[in-house]
C-alpha cells in the first residue's frame, strides 16, 4: 500500500513537470516516445523476472513447482515448457515470445494456466480498486475545495489527513468491520455478492490515498487562489465556490494527478491486504496463496501484470497533462 | 550570543503559545520516547508473559487486571502490544537502514560516475519502481519464504530506489558547486573529495527522508505480517496480532483494536517529527 508520504513527490519517477517542460518535439512524437519508454520498462520488467529465476539459488525446476516435490512427469513437463535443455538465450527468447502472446506458463501448485487464473480473478480486484479510487478522488476534491485557504477548517482537515495517512488500511478495515458489520449490521461481513459488500473495502482502501492526494491538491489550490487570475474572476462577481471549482481546481490538479497515477500501483498492492481483511475473492487472494506456496509462475505473472498496469497508467497520466494544461501543447516548437 | 539572549528575553512571557503551537510535536516526541523505552524493556510496564497461553482467561474484556483484555488463548493483550513494539519497530528501522545505506551508495555512485553507469543505474531504478513496493516485497518473499529477516530484507530492497534518486540528484548539485571546485584546486585526492566533501552534503536530507519513510515502512511491515509473511505465531508482532484479532471480531473486539491503535499512533508520531524536521531543514514554517 505504501501510500507514500508526500515528501517523495519531488522525485516522481515518470511524468514529472520538469520532463514535460523539457520536451521539444511535436505532440505525436512525444506520445510515441512516451509509449516507447513504457515498452522498454515493461521489457526490462519481464527480463528482470526471467533473470530472478536464474539468479535465485536452487534448481529452476524446484523453484517452479513451488513447495511440493516434483514427480518425473512434472519435471519433464517443466523442461519441455521452459526449454531447459536449450541454451540460456533460447530459453530467454522463448520466455519473451510466450509472454508477448499472453502466455504466463502453468502453475504446478494449482494445476492450471496462470493467464486464465489471473483473468478469472481480475474482475473483483478491478472493481475494488476502481471503487477505492472513486472514494479517494471524491474525498480529496471535497476536502481540498472546502478547506483550502481557510485557517481552522484547514487545520482540522490536515489533522484528519495525518491520521488517515498513518492508519494502516487493514486496521481501518477491521475497525469499519467491527462498527458497521458486527455492531450496526449495516454491511455484510465478507464476500463479494452485491454493491453493499463493496462499500467498506473501498473506504478502507481509498481513504488513505485520498488523504495523501488532498494534501497536495489543497496546496495547489492555495497557490492558484493567490494567482492574479483568481482576483480577476472574483472581480466578475463569481461566487467563491465557482472560482474554486471552475477556475482553480484545474490548476491545482496537475501535481495531484501525477501523484494519483503514481499511487494507483500502491492501491493495487493494497488491495491484496484489503481482500484478505474482508474475505473477498480476487487477485490479492491468489497472490498471497502463491507467495506462501512459493508458486513462482503465478507470483511473477502478477508482478509483470502490475508493472503493465503501472506503465499504462503513468503513460495515460502524462498524456492527461497535455489535456489538462493547454500551455504544454503549444510550447512544442 | 548577545543576539540570542535579547531574543529569548523578549519572548520570555510567551512560553504558553509556543507550547500550544507545538503541542503535536511535543506529544509525538513523548510518545516516541515511551515507545523506545518499551522497546528496550517491555517488562517495565507489564508483568504478564506475552506468549504463554492460559485458556481459562481467554477473551476477557478490558478490566483493571488486563487493561487491554485477553486474546483467544488467554494472553494479556496489553503485554503483547508492549512486546510487539520491539518487532514492529526493529523491522521498520532495519529495513530503512538497508534502504538508506544501499540507496545512498547507489545514488552517490550514479551521480559521480555519470554517463553510462548513471544511465544503467537510473534505468534499473525506473524498472524496480514500476513494481509497487509491497508487491516487490511479496515477490522477494516468494523466493526467500516468510520470516522476520526475510521481511526486513524484502522491505529494505523495495525502498532503495527513493533514497538512491534523492542522493543521485544531490550528488549532481554538490559535485558542481563552487566549494568542491575549490577543494579540487587544493590538490585533494578523489577519495578525500568524495568522502569528506561530497558525501556529507549529498546525504544531508537522507535522515529526514528516512524518518518520514519509517512510518511507511512500519505500515508495510505490519501489512506483510498481517498476510503471514513476517514473524510467525506466537510472536507478538502488531500486524500478526491484527490478523489473529480479525477472526475474533464478533466476540472480542479488543484483540483487533489495540495493536492497530499502537501502529497508528507510532506512525503519526514519526510523521509529525519527520515533517517538522523537514520543514525546519527547508526553512519554512509548518502551519
């Protein structure tokens, strides 16, 4: 979950403003370049996962079967699947080729194809993370718009955000479960049957992300409220809320959008824990079982998959910048 | 010196507002001192054994005898929370130490070497950052297996990139600065230059980042223990205790509440101190 502290905002890996200001190419070559570097990161991630199997101590067959003893048939199957009798470079190319075709191999612990396993568990996790993202954005925008530049509301909100950021999401989940499920009996205790079973998990996963983002958003809003254009808009007789929502929010959202894109990866891995707390099915449960059972094909596939999501999201965030701030579009000469 | 005394004389009667303004900082500091002393000797405040089971006393609510109640095996929860400070804090601190040392060295190497080496290290860090910290730690644990030391190692490795990035950037700035140029003209050796003049300034911010990162590390460590990747039962680690408490929520809320409160308060205190330190370092006032 590593809903990281805002202290690290200055060194965001991708899409930081300095990179954007520096570009001198046309919009399209910028888009292509961004996509290209994303592909390079993905290729490196796949290579890293292949290399980790080679570097790890122990026989690769034993690594792949997990915490069980390989029978001769299984060993033969692994040798054939990974081409272990061939030179390393052939094995590597084979691995790349397979992953390029969406084939993440076979889990010998679960006796099934990894790709179909992941796809079958994807939907509940996706539902949870998107609901959590909605919670985070709604919380961040509301808290920031209502409290920016106002002394006491701001202090109260800052304190609440500090508490939310410092609360482990799984403990928040346990407390919510105790209050709303066991005591008030408003929401189901476990499972993933209907919408009401999504509410508590989404809150416990999304609130701390929302708190991090709202700190950044408020800072941005306060800066924007000091700008000359804010005075102009006020002189038109616009209400304070209109000024904040229609004019300042856009300016303030740039760093917040970067941060959100960057933290969504954390949301995905936070989902692993949240799913465990609320007994929900999904990728998280698959991952935890795979890690504890040393089911490496599944673990590596989940890792590559989340790297893919990270790359896609950070690319989208960079492109969103161009959409949000027209000045960046015209500066390319 | 004269300036100092005149300032303090002027503000002598304004101690109370000063205390009120810094109430959060002072409370955090006191709490951290408390946690630190509990880490050193947990038996100071509680006489119950944190591990020995006593089924007759199982699931007692908080009373004068057992301040935080007892868990499903009849162990005193207060005593377990106190003993747990040792595990949770040491895991967080050790992981940060690994990240700080390796990260700083990588950053320094990258910032000094520039060119090809820098490119390789930066790209490598980019790729590692493409995996969320927690997931990276999970991948490492799937190779090493669960356990306290493996958890420290995994968390530490996963936090390396952020320190490496900051130190790399600072090294660039410091190596270009005037006083390093000047030191070069004195004919100092490259080793002296790096260790005595560049390194101390390049890592100036690292302790602050480590303090702020410690909060995140404690949360991640507790999360991974909650999943069963860390210290194994009956170790009284906060995350592991929460994972047991989750199963008894229906009858005994206290098992699952106190350890989480301990984590949250510790992390809040660490963040307050870290942020104040950062604000002081950057010379701005925290409102």
